[in-house]
C-alpha cells in the first residue's frame, strides 16, 4: 500500500469512527431514525476501505503480470511474436490485408480468377 492509499484508509477509518460515535450519541437523545441513519452512514467508509484494499491488490497483481510479460524473452513477449509471425506468414498480398481477405492483387499467387460463367 502506498502513502496516499494509507492516508485515504486512515481517513475512512476516522470518518467511520466519527459516524459510529454520532450514532451512539443519537441513541441517547435523538429519535430512532437518526440512530439508524448514522449507523448506516458509518458502514459506508468501511465498504470504501475494503474496496480500496481490493483495488490495491488488483493493481499489484496487474503490475506483477506486466513485469513478467515485459521481461526480455518472457512468455508474453514470445507469444506476441509468435502470433505476429503466424499472421505475416499467412498473408499473401497488400490488397488482401486492406480488403480484409476479400480481394487479391493481380500478381498474387493465391488469386482465384473470376469468370462470368454461373
């Protein structure tokens, strides 16, 4: 957890504690609906704190995954190279690439001549 996330977590805990204390004070002197309102409001920062910790874990896992994939000759880099190489090997002409595989250049070896016989 970095410094800003720790500060935000401390702020969430302080807010939750303050709202819970207000709910206790409202229990002594105020109507029951106010107690329920403050008790429910004291749970919102706790939910936010849990969400922040989950996001922090996800960011850490994503950074680790990128670190592994970006390494020299790592499995991610090798897989990307293999995919690009396979796609380039199956290409036959520039027009085929630009027409999404529907048309070929006139000099292409894979060109199928069209005839008018139906």
